[in-house]
């Protein structure tokens, strides 16, 4: 009788308010966050259950979605639902401290772990791609990208200032690409008080970013872009400029002119040579040319990337801060024969790893009530808890003004060891006292300090060479399970693709109860502590200092 005709695509949206259809708030939270991931405001292709990142799905198929939903409504507070690559496969009696849901997505045995085998198995209906937060039900839309980019540019500023904090005031950043992720760059730079010139060959992308207030002005002229940038820099006024052009032509030309650039990076889609416009190819001919002659197009794109990266190295030689923003442009330039391509670092070893050493990472929460006032209340709580952290409070203030919610109102900010537990406790108190109208789901991206092994990105260039060691994300999932998280997940292939990453996630529900307070204290202490010990083990002295300061115990350092 529970198998009825609704097992097909239709718009879904998380229930709002304080009345619940599950037998407890942790189950209700999982139900709402699963639905929220597929909300048409949130998901890229909701009919196909695709949330983001290519084909990252929230459930294997619509029938699985329906059975997961029914199971969550039926689930007791001492039971656990098991999800195997988006399909509910079992319900087991556990205990009240155990997670209500355990999730394993897209995992394959090493020798089989490539896209070809994955797609074969997917076509047989045996697996699905979970990406990171798609299959673990804690995606919150594009706010995550904006915040990550804000954090990266904040870390660049801190490095340039030679201190733990800094702003980009008085600097000019040169980058390219205003696409899905790259479009966050101009706003992330101006939120850090800097000036950005962003080269983009697609005029419609420039216009769209201006319309959404992520970008301030546009120009077709290198001269005008530089004049506007220098004026704003000298006045220490934030400004972002979209410059229509091809990065493989504009960067070498700017270098030739000795343009006063302080920071250089890139977010064109260099990882896919067919998605990078070669120099000399008119924009209008791009797609037909790539489709008709993919081999020739690829060679021309790579040759252009070599010129593009050569100019980036030229800026580095001239004293600029230069980094690869995770789009593989160095690798492509190297394939084209440019030997100095890897002279500048990737963004994780350069800026993010020092934050990981402090247990810092993308902490996020969603208001299950659906009421934006609940997030506004948590925003105030975060600013009250960490008033001395200017970088954080500036983000929270500006996010409140600039970020439009998609689906359930949510917030993200990077918090470290000690800070996450403090925020979780405070949030639970606010739910208990009724200052927040319904519980909060508190989770994070899998791209975090102790939860991912990904040698091309998050664990690139580890000090001890442990880039590909994947025990850490597995221990992370186990310790979150043992600590009382509400749902825990282990995935393969997120971010960088099959065979290239293993990672884990957790979400914990602040429902205002005593039990939730105890669980949150443990999970939000132990989860970032996994990152601290992972970096202590790899030999980072910054992590050792954080471990000592917060009493994170590391047996190999004790005696
Ligand atoms: P996208 O395809 O949506 O946008 C790329 C943009 O680059 C497009 O607007 C395109 O017109 C423009 N472009 C292409 N060739 C150009 C050229 N020669 N000159 C100027 N502009 C050009 O891609 P996206 O989602 O914005 O992602 C960008 C890249 O950054 C991807 O490679 C992605 O994998 C990478 N990325 C990585 C991370 C990470 O590692 N955490 C984060 C963000 C983005």
C-alpha cells in the first residue's frame, strides 16, 4: 500500500514550520534536508535528482527517494537507516546516541575505481554519484562557493600582510572566468576590500554577474580596466571590473605593459580543454569548432593555456602572489610543453592548509523552520561569540546583506577547533529557549580539515607525502558515528572524480534537548580535531600548537 504512483519526477520542497511528520527532530531534519537538496531553488536538475557538480545526486532514483522519505518518517529514535549509494537498504535497531542515518555513496574497490567502471555500474542501477554534499543532504546552494572563495582571498590577504589577518585593500587581483564557480571571485575580492579585474570571453556571463551584483562594472578595454583598477586601489576602495577578452591574450599583454598586479589566479574551465577558448578563436565559433575538430581544438586550447600560464609565471617573477585555483591549468600547460607550469602552487597548500591546521573548515547550518529570522538570530550569535574575529564578522554582516537564500535559509562560515563546539552549544541553547523557532541542522562540506583524502586538491603536497592515505576520512566517519552525529556519510570521487578522492561528512541536529547538547559538544569537538591530528601526524607545527592549546590528545606526541 505504500508503493503508489508517485515514484516519478515532481517538484519537492522541504516542509517548513514546527509540526513534524517524523517521530523525532533528527529524523525530521534528515527528511527536510533531503527534500531541500532537491528543491528547484537549490538543485541544478531536480527532475534527475541531480543537486550539483555534474551528476551529484541526492538519491538513486525517485522510488529510492520515496522509500528513504517513508523510512525516515517511520524511523524510531533508536533505529538507523542504511543508505547504499542513494538507495535505502536496511533499517536496524541501534541506540539513541547512534546516527539515524548511515550513508555510503559511490565507493568502489581501488582497481575498479574509474569513471568507465562507475558508469557501467550506474547504468545497471547499482550505484550513483554522490558528489560531496549532494548525497549527504547538506548542500545549501551557491553561498558555499562564495564563502570558500572569500575565505581563500582572505587567506591570501593574511599571507601578504604577514599576519593571521589582513585585507586586500590597496591591492589589484587579476583573474579570469565568471562561470558557475568563478563568478564568485569578484564579490569575494571586494568583500575582502580589494580590487579585481576578471577577464571573461563570454559577454553574457559578465552581464549576468553585474545583474546579480556579484560584479560592479564592465569594460572591453585593457586600458580602461587598468585605469579604473588603479584609481580604486589608490583610494583603497573595493571595485570589481569585468574585462571582455581572452585570458590567453589579455594576461600576456598586461604583463608586457608592466601592469601593477598584486595577485593572479584563474578560474576558466581549464580542466576541460574543450571548455577553454583558444586565443584567436572567435567566441561565436567556439562550440561548432570544438564539436567538429575536438583534437585540433584541444591542441590549440592547451597551447593557449601554456601562454596564459607563462604570463602568470611572469607576474610571479615580477613579485605577484600567484596560485592555481583548482582548475588544472598548470597540468594542461605542462602537457603543451611549458616547463615552468608548476612554479606556482595550488591554493590548498598555499592558503587553505594553514587554516586546516587550526581545524578550520566550512561549518554550515540550515534553519529547519524555513524562517530567515532564525538565521539572522544565529548570525548575531556568531558575531557575539567571536567579536574579535573581524574577517568572520565582516563575512557574516555582508552575507546577511548580499546572499539570497536558496531553499531553507542557511549560513556558512569557516570555524576552527573550539569555535565549532562553542557555536553548536550556543545554537542549541537558542533553540531550547525558543529564540530560534525550530531546530537547526549543523553540518559541513566534505572538503574539510580531517575528512578528505584528495591528492589533486585538498591533500596535494602534504608535508610527509601522505597525500593519498585514505584512512583519515574513514576514521573521521567512524569517530563522528561514535560521537553522536545525526547522519554520517562516506563517499568516493567527490570534487575531482572517480579514483581521486575519498571523503566523509556529518550533520548533527540542534533540537534544544540535553541529549543534543551532549552530542553536539562531542561531534563538534572531535570532527575538527580529526583535522588537527591529521596535520600533527603529517608534521605541521601549527597543528601541534593548536592541539596543545585545545587539549587534543595525540599519543605519538606524548612521551
Ligand atoms: P564554468 O565552465 O561555469 O566557467 C568557466 C568560464 O571561463 C566561462 O564563463 C568561460 O566563458 C570562461 N572562459 C573559458 N575560456 C576562457 C578564456 N580563454 N578567456 C576568458 N574566459 C574564458 O566553470 P566554473 O564552474 O566557474 O569553474 C571554473 C574552474 O575552476 C573549473 O575548472 C573548476 O573545476 C575550477 N574550480 C575548482 C575549485 C576547487 O578546486 N575548489 C573551486 C572552484 C572552481
